[in-house]
């Protein structure tokens, strides 16, 4: 009798352990992609199997497969117009902390690879007026419910489909930038989001790799500054009153 109880108890503990693992695996564990970093962006160019699929389920840019041309320096020099490259994993996205019913705290990450824009460099200086626009209607996270909710809540992408950053102050590039010297700076410009435009300063890192300019950066966004109301849903217990806008851009000379 005691042996049967022991066997039953052992089996019960195993069942509990399996159930606990299942809850963790399917509901609690975080599959959120890592925060943007210059090294992480460069790694996508150094990996021959890179497909251009941005983490978080965003749609890959057309033709975004394989590697860019060889060499670290920018062919023909750094001056000129630079637009979104077909190689690499360009994206713009958000990162927000939220509390979900029966799941707990999670990091919500949504990204879109539908980004367009141009950077103009003259005499080694990034010119004011350079800008990029992201299509927020194509933001994708790990939950379609969240993506659909953003159409009419929070970002309200049905009403405000785009976010645009426009550079207002010139940025002087270091002499070695064209030859692969990494560079950190702060971009001063205007961010238009949710129908509101505000001056912002965005810390970024950049480097020329395989003939492309790679740029990564992020900035904290306080929702109230852009008249963004926190989303509401039965499963959402709470959402932070701020989030992070992050981006990873691969630019090629036009």
C-alpha cells in the first residue's frame, strides 16, 4: 500500500512538474527579441544565411537576402544619397512592458520592416532634412490580438498609419567613418507619432560594413507626450505609461 502511494506520489509530482513546464513554455517564457545593438545588426550581415526577416514577425523587405558587397568601406566615398538597402534586416519597432492575466509580466515587442527614407551626406556631413518613415500598420508582435488592438487603440494605426523622424541638425561624421570606423552620436530632430510632432534627441551608433551604412538607435517614448492612451483589453491588467522606440537601418548608396 505504501509502495503504491509512493508510486502515485512520484507520478503526481512528475505530472505537476510537466504541467508547470508547459505553463512556463507556452505562456510565461519570453520570446521577445533582444534590444537593438550595433554588434547584433552587424552580425546579420556576417551571417550568410541572413534572410532579412526582422525579429518579432515583421515582413522582410523585398529582396532582403544574402550579404552585401564585400569590403568595409563605402564604394565611391561616403558623400551622396543613401536609402534603405535590400540586404540586412531593417526595422522600426516598439518595446513595452505589460502585465497579462494568467500570464504575468511580459515584454511586448512589435516591429515593421516597411521603412522608407533617405539620408543625404555632403562633405562628410549628414544633412538636415534627412528623414525616415515607418508604416505602423504593418507592426507585428508575437500576438495577433495585440497587433489588431493597435489599429484602434494606443497607436491607432488606422488613423495614424505612419511615424516619421526628420533630422533638424547636421551631423559631422569622423574622417575614418567611410573606412569602417564605428561612430556614436545623438540625432537631433522632430518625431511625428500619433499625429503629434515633438523635438527629440536619439542616441545612435553607426558603422560602414560591406559597403552599407548600418545605424541602430532607441529612445524612450512617454505615451502622454504623444496623446497615446494605454490600450485596454480583458487580458491586459496593466501597461507601462512609456515604451521604447527602437530601430535598425541598413542603408545603401543610391
